[in-house]
């Protein structure tokens, strides 16, 4: 095995899908076999590619068959700065090594994880309303959402396309039913207190009620509050939404004790943890019984490390769900993880895609009756299509650090 999958080249690439750039890691073995991974810089993580490139020389001449050895070597080199973009870089490297190893053995990646325990994965339509409203100019006119009528239309579309669950975000409604997104945790608007006023709570309740009325009683509705509040605000919201039929309320906070308290006050299941890296960051949330479902970002953590996180969650009787708002390669990576972990709950996926999205990959995910069919092809089951990268080159003006600043204070 030491003479198999010897790494000859490590390279990062990117391509554009209008409002964001996809990021890829390509690791090529001496025999020409290629391992791929998708990583991300759009979710508050500028610089991941630079770290991969800085570390890449340590991979040359190594065997991808020993990915855990390589991961631990890289962690030793970066331990004082562990986490954040360094953790994400190591996760990307691990994922490309897994793909390379699986292709060398001519098996799907899930066979490296103990084999699959399910053939299909229930998914939810994520960013429902959010993309077609916040990035409306990137979609055909008949798909754009400006008001409550558009909210109703996409809610019915979820049902018509056979999906059984959807997730949405926070929206304000004006007197004529026009909507606008609200997300101070991501700087829109700039409000560092992240305070939640009556209108936000009232409009969120209206938004979820509108979607429930249009989608009907058999569709599960999830709501993502992100980092947009502090403990006081989360408490207000979970109490205000107590009368609604919700699958879960998703909350991001770095304090597991405060989240455990919010969970104790909620009538609905609480999900969280999508921005955590490494088992040591997840454990306090399990120990505090802070979550009903732990969301694991496998592109950030690496699928092999994510299996360890899922096993720890199972010890606390907690199910896991992958964080997946990326491209088709990441969707396939998450599919192999979800197929292999016994304590799987549901999988996130973005159905609203840019017209040329499928051109960037050799295979698109297959959805059937609200489920993703687990691919059986070697490796992840899809690869980036490098020939399309020239047609859709990355846009250097995109990324979280390139957004406009909030401007000067007015007093």
C-alpha cells in the first residue's frame, strides 16, 4: 500500500457561478489518478487556498492511502493556530485524499467509512426564498421573489417538485407585502447588538405562516436564525414561534450553555454547530445537551474527521445533519458521509441553481421524491469539469472580504 497513490501534485482551482466562486482542491498521484475536494471561502473564510498551497509541499511523495498520517502531520505543523481557516484547509486536503484513495481502490468513498447503511437520503430545500430574493438578478424573472405572492409560489413549488422539507430565513414584510432580508449577524444590516425588535419577530411569524399555508400540512419547515441574535433575542423568537409547526429552529452561537438554555425554553428541536471545527469544539455542545441535531460541515472538517464527530454525537443520542450549501462536489461528499453514519437526520441541499451549474461537474446529484440517491461510482461520484473553468472563470471581486463597508456613523 505504501507504493500506491503517491502524491505528485497539489493544486487549487476555482470557477464562477455568478454570485459566488466555487473552490476546488486537485491532488494528482504519480499514476495520474486524481483526488478532488470542494472547499469554500464565501462563508467567512478568506485565505483557505493560500494555506493549502503553503502546506502542499508536505504532501508530495506521500501516499494518499495513509490520509490519517498526513492529517496528523499537518495538524502538528499548525497546532498553535488550529481551527478556523487552518482547520478548513486540512479538511479540504483530507477530503481530496479520500477521493484519491477510493479511486485507487476503485470503490465509492463510503466503503472507506464502513460502507453505507442507506441508499437514499432525505433532503430539505435550503435557502428557500432567500436566494431568489437576495440574489434575484441572477435568476430568470419568473423565478424572482419580491413579495408574499412569490413566497407562496416557491412554497408550492417545493411540493410540486416532490420535496418534503424546506428551510428559510428571516424576512421583514412591508405594508404591501414586499419582503426584505434581515441578517445583522452577517452585516445586513450593520447592527452589532443584533437586537431583535417586535417587527422582526412579528414578520418572521408571518413569513413562516405564509409558507405553511402555501406548502400545506405535510411539508416540514425549518428556519435558520444564524448568528443574527444574542441569547435574549433567540429566547424571544423561540417563544414567539411556539404555536407554529416547525421541524427545527437553527441557531448559531459559540456558547453551548446559553444554547442549552434556549433549547430548554423551545417547543421545537434545536439544531446548531455548523461553524465548528474538530471534535473538541463539538463536545461541549453534547455535554451541555445543547442540541437536538448537530450540524457538521464536512468540507470544513474533513469527512473522516466528521465520522468521529458523528460517533461522539451518537454517544449522546444526538443525530447529525450535514451543512451543505455548496456545489455538486460538496453535495456528493456530504452524501457519502450521510450514507455511512447511523445517526443521520436529514441533509441540506440547494435546489435553486444557476443555469450553468451542472456544466461545472461531470455528474449532478440525483433527486427522487425528496431524497438524494447515494452514488455508487468510485470516489465521490463526481468531479469538477476543468474544461468549463475557462468558460466561467472565477470573479476576483467576490468574497466576504470584498463586500462594501457599512460606511460612516451618522450621529
